[in-house]
C-alpha cells in the first residue's frame, strides 16, 4: 500500500518543472555578434536577465530605445532552451553602414544551461554567441 501511495505522489509531482527551477535567479548575458561580409559591424552587448519558474527574460536597454532587445524563452528541465530575441536595432550612431533609422530585431537563440553557466548561438546566417553566468 505504501509503495502504491509513493508511486501516486511521485507521478503527481512536476519533476521537470522542479529541475528547471534550479536555473531560477539573476543572470548576466554577454551577447557578441561578429561583423558580416555584407558590412554589418560587429557588436558586444552586456545585460542582465532573470529566470523564474524556468522562464528566462533578458533585457538590453529599455524597451523602445534604439537599440534595445528582449531575449525570452523557457529553459527545459535538461537545460536546453529556445530563446526569442525581439527589439529595435540601432540608429546610424550604432550601425553606420545600413541603418539610418531603427529597424526590427527578430531572431532565435538555441542555448544550453548547466548549473551556473550557459552558452547559446544565434540561429541563422549571422554568427552571434551568447554566454550566460550567474
């Protein structure tokens, strides 16, 4: 009887959710994009992020500023994450070759978190690396 009760209790607990919560807390993000052959200049952004109940939200500058970006998504129990980047690119001050006005930012990042660190790569043609630390 005790074994059956233990099995029922274990089946009801959200183990994956509990493990994903181990990533909860404050994080620092280092976001580095290389220059492209087409002439877009490389850049390095540093910003903070917060994970709560496995939900990751990082914010570079204030929303609506140029440039600014929100990086958001869910960290799975195994530490993998698919994050979405949305925001506004820089004005001519930040990207002299292409952007004379702000343009939308939209891309995905595949990431892996382990303990107090993580790494990620932008999906697509532009090479961007992400480093996450607590």
